[in-house]
C-alpha cells in the first residue's frame, strides 16, 4: 500500500499543478496506473476544486489486436466515463487508430509490405512505431494545442520487473516513478516503475474484494480471467513478497499476427483453456502460421517487379514485396474470416467481434493494387470482396510447412542469377523499351482516349507540361471517404460491370479504377502526391501492357518477361554513366571573357 499511496500522491501533485495526464490503457499494469490516476484526480478535486488538471484514458487499436482483450479494455473506458460522471471528474477516454493507409491489413494486403519479423523489420519493432507510437504522438501533440499548455504528460504501466530488456529501455529513457523525463512522445512518467508483478495483482485483488474502491471494481475479476486464460488457466497470486511466484499471471497480449515472437502463447492458451470465449480467434492463429511459413517461400509469396522507378525509366528486378497473387490469396482468407464471424454473430444475435476489411480498407487495398499494376482486369480486390460477401464463396487457409530463410538461384532461359533474402544480384529493366515492345500506352494520370470518353477531364501540369487529367481532390494525406467507398463498391462497381469494363479482351487498362475512384472522390490524394502517383501509374500501365500482349492473366508470366529483358546491375550502371556523360557533353557551355 505504500507504493500505491506514493503513486497516487505523485499524480495528485501533477493534477494540482494543472497538468494534463494521458494514461495509455492496454492491460493489467496500465489498469492499476489508471486506477491510481483516477483516485489522484478525485483527491485533487477535494483538495483544490478549481485546479485545471485533466485525465485522458487512451487505448490504441492497431486493428489486429487480441480482440477479446481490446473489447474488454473498451469496457474499462466505459466504466471510467461512468465513474467520472458520478464524481464529476474531468476524465475523457479515447480510442486511437493508425491512419488508414498505415493499418496492418492495408500494409500487408494492399502495399504488399512483408510480415514484420526480426529478419524483415529493419528498424526492429517498427510495427509498434507505425501502429502505436505515431498515433499516440499525434494525439499528445493535439492535447498540447487543445489545452494551450506544454504540461501534457504521458503516464504508462512500464515496469522494471517486466523484463531485462524493458528495464534497460526504461533506464535509457531516464524514466522514474516521480521524475518527469523528455522522450520521443514528449513528457513522460513511469509511476509504477518499481512495482513487482505481485504488487500489481495485489492491488487488483483488493479492488476485486471491495477493499479498495475503484472504477474497475466489477471488471477486476474479468482482468484476472483473461490473464489466467492467457497463462494456460493458472494465475498464482500471492500478496506481499514472501515467496517467489513461478506463474504470476504475466501473460502478454498484442497483435494477433505479431511475428516478432516465435509463437503467440497467450492467444493459443486462451483458445485452448476457454474455446467458447476465445475460439473465434482461432483463424488468426492459422493465418499467422500461414504468413510465417510462406514468408521466405519466394516463388509463392514474393514479386520480382520493383516499385521504385530509378533514373526516370528503370525498375529493379529481384525478390522484394509480396506479389499481387499472394495478396489476392491473403485477401480471400481475411474476407472469409470476416464473413464467417458475421454469420456466427447474426446466428447468435450479437455484433461481429471483428471486421478486418471494411469498405474504407477495401478501397485502400484496391488503390494500391491498381497503382502497382499486374491486375488481369480492373478492380480485382473489389471483385474478390463480392466473391465472398455477395456470392458466398469461402476460402480455407492453406496448410503449409515453414520455408526457411534462403537464397534462391533463379533460372530463366540463359539467365541465371541469385535472388532471395540473403545476397541478391538485382537486375534492371527499362520501362520505355518494354512499352515499345508491347505497345503500351504509358499515360499515367494523363487522360487516355478511353479516359476522355469516361471522365470530364481538366488541365494540370504533368512532367512539366500541361495535360488533361481525371479530376482529383487533394487533402492533407491520402484518405478514403467511407460513405462514398460503400456506394462505389456496392453500386458503381456493378455499373462498370454492366458497361463491359471487366470483359476479357477490352482495351480498358486496370489503372482506370484509380482514376474512377478519384473522379468519384472515393479517394483523395495528399498534397504534393500527384506527381508520384502519375509516375507509379505509368509503371503499372507498362506491366499491364505486357500482361495484355502476352494474353495472360498470370503476373508470374509478366515477371518472367520483364526478367528476360533485364540487364545486370553492372550493365545498368554503365548505361546510366553513358547517359550522364552524354547529357553533360550536350549541355550548353558558358563563354568566359577576360
């Protein structure tokens, strides 16, 4: 109780100094911090009713969190709001999310970004930065503007006893139980830094037994239940420090697809201990296994076609992001998971407990696919959505065995080069040469003859010259209008289908879907992003022209065609040097007068 009193008194002093505290709520440790913060705010109000301190209780939803735990945490949000109303306390709760185009499903299924593992995450836990830290950082910055103060402090449940690595990170940041430090998030405090796991569960136990009043009172037992299930059904709690505890109910819950650990034991234990409560998350275990098993199965999961255009006309050829075919497979699995959950929920009369691909997410995925190129027909992502949700198809996740990280020797005709996750001999292909061979119309955002018949185009500058383009709208960042996306997917898509836009053999390039979504303001692009989109669409149109000329819907065949017409990195460097030399020699010379 001394530690509890010290924590409450520390936080009370901050409220009395008119500080704005933001408490990240995600599990047992942060729950006791939130309890202490609410009690501190309550005491501060009794001591000085005019203080201007406030408490924000915040939870970040990565969109693939352990859904049962996340939904339980949102119940704690509701309990905090009710408690605040009862005692007239300035408490606000918020659920944060990463921006749509940065969410895991859009990154994996849309952009084809590789599953984060210790081998593929160049910056370590960059997923945590993208999906949790950045939304929190933006939120804390908004609090400073809203309250016109620099006294915004983030408080967390980080503890030395969690792990050696966590203790080192806390020490590196200089965080303390009563000293505020400057971190990447801004001002921060670790008020339970020196608490043991027993200290945490001791407080929760006293709340559960009504010894201590708290806003989490009726939820304390639920907190213990979830952690017990995650620990295999055991939760040995001993109050005080009289003995060591081997199973101290220290389960860790995170993203259902997290692959920065060997296996998600907590989720697997939950499902095994209580299938009625947690069994609906079983498909996530299967999907995680599938994505892990196939991550280094290069021929199955990776694309050879580069996305960055170098020196205006060249693309890199070598294994990199997920291939479009693999992303189609993932989308079918994820949509099936959504559909099955919806069916179960309707049968039992409750709301679905998760939805991974809503209309906004689907529009964002379709945007990335059309922007990258390689679709055999326009709007393949939307077509797959209708396969599952409109026509009732279901796709079982494939059984796989793990393919180890490897280096592959690619052979195509006389070509023989190393590719894979180790050393990779990249090759390079020229887009202009490919267009000439396959009769491509590389217009990018500029209106083609077909576009001019479909859209009311307007003039803008592309590649330094005036050009007619499909109407588009710019905003602060790439975004999707949820209402217009739903209309487009359920109505406009079928209008295009009725008009023959998806018929095999027509002259419509699949990139037309991006132009159509821009025209209908389903998608808005960030300011300054138009030229990059223009260049990307030109590259996509080249890929699509190759596919059309080969009369094949196979993206792998297109990869082989591009590979066959590629040159080695040494040849590429020589050609670029020659082009640079020619440009310098043809440049006008300055006459010097003396």
